[in-house]
C-alpha cells in the first residue's frame, strides 16, 4: 500500500483504473468500486452493458471490441467523459445520451452496425466535443 503526502492510503490501480486482461463474458463484481474512474473492458465477449450504475465517479469507459448490440445501462453515469463502444454490434445511438451524459466529451462508435445517424438527435449535441464515427469505413451508412 502506498501513502501520499497527507498519509492517506492510495489504491492506485483500483481507484483510478482497472484493466482486466482476461476474457470476460459478463460485467460483474464492480459494485464496491464506487471511486473507480477508468474502466477498460475492451477485447472481450461481453454482450450487454450492465451492472455499472453504481460507478458514479466513472470518467472513462472502454468497452470496445466486444459483442454489444445496444447502448444501455449508462444513464446514471453523469461524470462519464469518454465512452468507447467501437468494434461492437451496435445498430443505433440512443437519444437519451444527450440528455443524461452531460459530461461526455468523446464518443467513439466506429466499426459497428449503424445504419444511420440523426444529426438532429446526436451530432448536433452541444455537450459532445469529439464524435468519432470513422464514417468513411461504411458504404451503407448515411447521415440523416
């Protein structure tokens, strides 16, 4: 255990960042990590975003390269600044993201199954400073 100059214990890896480098199918056992700020769950076989609603201090979530079909379960993560869901099976971007994720500044959603993106509902959001679609990789996708 490390100590900072105020002599308080600092859990460097658990509080600031968790990097799970084994194959996961489900998101579980994170309920006690209420101070977690960065969570990287990329390159797994996760099918559903779930059990993250207690991670209210989470600022960065990387769940890229999984098997996620729907963006859900993130509505209460108001401190989330970076969301990477690229390389999944997502077909649409939910409208609630602009209303609920007010701290979101970077949203990476490339390499998914998006059919279209509504500029009125998603791209026109004042809260988002960096929206990465990798749009040139798609031939069937259109901006509405």
